[in-house]
C-alpha cells in the first residue's frame, strides 16, 4: 500500500522557518529519519520515498512538498496522487492550526478547512475533504496581530526551544497513522 504524506507550506528561504511551514518541517524530518533523498517530480513537487514497517506489512511512503505557494497546493498534489494512484483515503496532510495551542497535535479524517487556504486548495482539487490531517498547533497571535501575518512569522524564541521535539512528535504521529490507524493515533498523540 502506498501512502502520500503532504507537508503544507510556502517555497523559499524567507518562509522556511515560519509557522505556516510546520507541515514541510515535519516531512523534512520524516525524510531525514528514513534516509530518504528529495527529488523533483513532474507534478511541481519535491518527493522522497521510503518504506515504513517490516515484511509484507510494510507501507510505501511518499512524502511531498509543493514548489508553489500553499494556496495553490491542490493542483500539484492531485497530480502527484494520480501519478502514484493514491486515493484521498491514503493521503495525510500536515498543516499549521491556529485554533490549537502551540505544540499540541490533533489528527483526524476529513472535516472543514477552518479558513486554511492550503486545505481549501487541496479539498477543491481532490473533490472532497476525505483525507487524513495532522494538525500542528501554532496557537493564535496575542493582541491585535492579524492571523495572516502571524502565520508568516518565525516561531518565537521560547517556541524554538521545543520546536525540534514538536516536529519529531508530528513525524511520530504520521508514522502511527500509517502503521496503527486513526483511533490509536488519536489516543496516543491528541494531547
């Protein structure tokens, strides 16, 4: 079975360490963890592949990042899913979530986009919301800061201290979804 794991984010160095790119940080961590090399794909994405599990039960995992901006990620990811013949039910999308406190993780299947333009683009391109999500909590901005500005800022100094562990737990959550399913993953990681 093939799983497609999508890390949402924006391209370029100016966005690489922002809250909006936490999804890409998690797929980068998965690629490093499994010694997978990134390559360019004709779908306007970067992909890395690895096996998860052992023997006949092992899953093939393709982690992916779009070359384009988050709000345009649906088209490239639909093309990539079609290339690998992966249905939405075998897709995991990792994204930032304003309505969850920093460093909290929630996983679920389907649901609305809650104003998240990357999810809107994916849901529109795929024809529905029936894919898994790993929602990485970034919290809401303090005071009157516009959430659209907040997500494009780097993590605060205090957050950066625990960011590596948060990213690692995001990677653990993805692996658990693939190997153990949604119920066990929610019981383990939805804290």
